[in-house]
């Protein structure tokens, strides 16, 4: 493959999928594989399925629609609160959706009834991260009303942790979610079979034995794909961290000053850059830029390389301390954060190379 590309090791993703499924099965925990981080690329979805996780979730309805068109009949959950304007498409392509507004559930009800379908709803409960969700008492009141709507079924309750406010899931705050589920069961007689306790940041509570009883579902993306937990700043030691690698082609190598010369203004993105004067350094430019990924989110595998910064299309590296003798046309490899993986997978300018070995 020519140029700069994202290399995806499908075997390692399958291994991560199998390991997560094994541990969660042992604790009676259902897993949804979150596909938004890699733009629901079908080959990666199949690799996850090969590892034994066969339920999928995505925040973009377009991705779920694309998977349906690729022949995936698996259970699909829409993670982002549905838009009223897309209620008909939501019930057409997604089996379940996460919800926090009665008006949206009413629109889903009307769309499902018109299509002769039953759409399942997870009521999102706010536990402190301050993204989507109803406060616990509001969730109980809303459930009473929503349970009477035709065409939808209240399938469970859920919460989001760590994505906006950085609040970590704990035995204490997730126990509140279990209590909300119990209260809804008692007041409405509904089964509430799903109690969805967050994502990768909640996985630690499963494998260290502190997950409160009654939580029976997790929505896993980052851990499955990268074997990391950004909210805790951890790697997950029993998972693979190198399923995704950026290979960026070098387009220039020069000895240049480390500090720009002349009167300073703002850069192409309106920022005022600050540079440390390190004298003359050996610099390489690779063919990837901020239009594809933020330079702070990629980590060179060569410990002698340091990322200096980037413009829209070029990333500048200090290769002075590298023991490798790079030439123009060579590729430099980078480990990725979750944010980097997401933007690189979304970028139409970055080729994707799938490895099956």
C-alpha cells in the first residue's frame, strides 16, 4: 500500500473481543461493541464478531444504516439520543436507542407504530458526568408515561460515565442506577431487563470484582479496540494495545533551526505558537496533518522521535535523537489514542490496511 495509511490488525481485535466476552460472561455481563470509534468499518465489525461479541452500538445512525446495507442483521443500538427529525429512520435501522427526553420517545412511538415495529428504549439516568440523562426521580416519572406509548418498549436503564465530565464509575454511583431500575420495576411492573453501566471505564469494576450486582450490560469501544482506558490513564494489561498503527510517509528531511525565523503572527489555525530554541535539529515531515488527526494524539513508536507540531496536511518531527537512518519515502509508525483512532478512521484521506495474520 502506498502513502500514509492506518494499519488495522484484525486478529488482535478478535483476541480482545474474545477476552472481554470471556470475562464479562463470567460475571453475567452483556457486551455491546461500540463501532463509532472506527466508523463501523465492516471488516473490523466482523473481526469483533469472530471474537464472540455479536451486539453492536454506534452513535451515528449513518453507520448503523451502512452496516445493515452490508448485510449485518445483528442487534444494533443507537447510542446518541435520537433526533426527532430522524425518528422513522431510527426505528427502521436500530433495534434499541438511548433516550432521555419524553418528546423523542413519543416521536419514536409514532414512527414505530406507523411502521408496524416495536422499538426498544433504554432510559438514560444522570449520575454526575453531566452529559445525557435524567435525574433519578425524573427517570422514574418519565418511565411511567413512556411505558404507555405504543410501538416502544422500555427495555432498561443506563448511564454514561467519563465522556464529558471525566467522572469515573464506582460501586457507589452505579449502585444508584441499580436502585433506579428496582424502583421502576416496583412502581410500573416492567421487567427492565437491561441495566447498562457505562463503557470501557466501567470494565475495571468487572475484572476487579467491584461491579455492584444488578448491572448487566457494558458498551465497550476503546478497551476492545486499543486495550486502554483514557479516563483512568491506564492500559488494560490483559488486552492488546497495538491493533491500530498509523504508518506515515516521510516527504521531507532537512536540518533546520528549531525556532522559526522572523516576526511571529498566528498559525493557520489562529493560534500563537511558542517554540523552544534547540539550535539546528534534524527534522522530518510526514504526510498527515490536523485535517486527519491532532499531533498530540499520536505517539511515535521510535523513542528517538518527538512530534513538534502540525499544519493541515503536514506533521513535523524532530528525528535528531533517532538511531534509525530515515530517508524520504520511508514510513514512521505511531501508536494512537482513542481520539486519534476515531479521526483517522473517519478521514477519507487516510487509506486503511487490514491485516488478518
